[in-house]
């Protein structure tokens, strides 16, 4: 960050965190909307730290989309309040309830409302992209879990996100666009858990954040290398390639890595609730995404002739690699606990 204005940056980070916490801890739709707006006002200045032209353009795109979805959310909640005389329970199948649901899907960047996300994210820094793809999804996902109607919209958006995000990532050469479309595909796995089991949804988002944080940090430290397309990359990356390949394969869901565990628990829950068709669609989306993950690992492997010479790899990278390789064994008690919560309810 810019050290000259670091106190202001710290204040904006606190605003972003408190906005999400306000949305998560409120049972009133108006307070949830206020939390979303506070979160938006906190992250916008953080997107303009370097004050570059493309960052300002991206922040304006993000502001316009988020403001439009927030306007749809508050307007639909007001109309539903006028019909139900309550801001706490507005559960019906009216048109305005569908608009409220769609506004949250727009905030998440879920397909088919995802077209703003790639055009905006390809021009921002890696760490801001990480915040948008992980932290910014937390509040809208839990707000979707508070809505107990219009399941068809959520399920349709889930399998469209899984299939469309995987297909659109195949022809991409930019690393940032590949990560964005990969996030859209992973979002398709989290959406069905909004009304089945919040514990599994939070655990999936946590595992996704654990995998992508070191990956995005590596991309950020080598931004001059990863700003180029895959066809223009050279032999710059050598010892860190084995670290990157492990994280990419974990994102793809290769067993026995940590990413495989998150998909396995979602599939188990969907099959327990007899959602066979949705499970097949999500599984097909994973197979398509596995194609470009393996293609990406092959490109990184062939571009570096010293990939296997990883004797000087740092201890932190070794520990993260072990976490991804042994994640299935480490997190099994947590999965059993989350599934027992669902079975008891």
C-alpha cells in the first residue's frame, strides 16, 4: 500500500470488514443493505491506491454495478415491506422477491449476470482481485441463505455458472481472466449450499480462500511475469513452478488434494438430498475446468526447464504444498462435523 496515506487505507480496510460483519449479523433487510453499502465505500478507495488510469476505470465499473444491484435490492425490499408490513419476514413468491434474489446474484457475479466481472477484474492488482473473489462474496452468499423461496433461480444460476465459467476459461490466455472464470465456476458449487447447509458453504469458501491466497500472492510478487499471456511466458519461473502447479491442481479438484475434499463434501450433500441432475451438471463443469487447469500446468511445466530443481524452495512454500496434499486427511473431522449438523437438523 501507499505508505504516505496508510492510516486512511487502514480505515478503509476496517470499513470493508465492518460492512460485511454488519450484513452477516443483521436480521433486518435495511441493515443488511447498509452493511453492503459500507463495504462498498470501504473497498472502492483500496482499488485506487496507485491511482492508475486502468484502476480508476475498474473501480468505476465496480461502483456502477454494485450501486445498481444495491438499488434493486433496496427497492424490492421496500415494495415487499409495503405488502407484508414487516422488514424481517418477507418470504413470498412475488416479482419483487425474484428481483431481490437477482440483485444478490449480480453482486456475486454469478452467471448469467457475470459479464461485468471479467472486464473489471483484468485491470486491477492481484490482491484486490483476491478480495473481490473471496471476501466480497461472503455477505451476499449468507444473505441468499436467508431467503427461503425461488430455489429455481439459485439452482439455475448454479449450474450455468459451473458450465459457463469452465467453458469460457478454456480460450483465455490471461492469468487474471483464468482465475476470474475459475471463481465463477467455483461459485456454482457454493450456491446450492445457500439453502442446504451454511456450514458447508462457509467451509467451501474457506478452502477456496486458503488455496487461492498463496497462489495470488505468488502472482502478485511476479506480476511482471504473470501479466503476460501464457504464450509469451519465458523461463523466468523455475523453483516456484512446483508450488504453483500444486495449488492449480488443488483448485482443479485432483484427489487427494484439498480442493478435491471441498467438491466431495458438496457432492455428498447434493446426493443425500436427491439432487442428481444438479450433481451431474456440476461434475461436468468440473471436468471441463480440469481441462484448462491441466493445460495451464502443462504450459508452466514446458516453459520452465528447472521445475524439478526445487531443493531451495522456502519452508513456507513447503508447508503450503503439504497442506494442499494432505488437506483431505487434515480436514476430515471438520467435514464430518458439518455434515452431522445437517443430519441432526
